């Protein structure tokens, strides 16, 4: 496992479409809600989870932090969570999105293990 994530001592990092990032040193209630592309969060088994390709991201400290969801998950979150927090993704060009995912890897290090719920790279059929 790459040790960069552990050395940073962060619970989570959010990567935005303008290529800015914020991390758990920021009060989550003050974080920008629009343009989220990737959220990484600490995971003791894999180093970090990478939430990517979702339209919405919700935060619930009572249920383990961040998760990506669809519009129905947003409604559930708003009704069930004591202090709901929703962030919104945006579509980007492939080139722009690739720059952001490269930044994720440079900041967090390469993934060496994936949880079942995570998206992971697959070889494309030719």
C-alpha cells in the first residue's frame, strides 16, 4: 500500500471540476457544494476509498462518512439523516476529467486494493 494517504492524516479529500481540492481540515459545512468530481476517504483496509462517477455525494458521519448516490438516494438522505449534506457532480470533457483523476493519484497515491463498492480500472476490450 502506498503510504502517502496515511502520511497526510486526512479523513477525506474532495476534488472539484476547477481542479481545486479541499480536505478534512476544512469544516465540511463550508465546502463548495457544486462541481464535485472525486471524493477520497480514509479506509483502514485499502488506504482510501475513491468515490467517482456519481451525480450526487452525501455525507453522514453516523453511517461512515461519504457515499455516492443517485437522486433517490439523495431523497433518502434528506429524510433520514439528522444533518443532511449533499454535494453535486458535473459532467466534464474526457480530457478535463482525466486531468482531475491524475491529480487524485498524484495526491493520494495509486490504489492497491479496492472495496467491492468501488469502481476500479478495467482493461478495455479491443
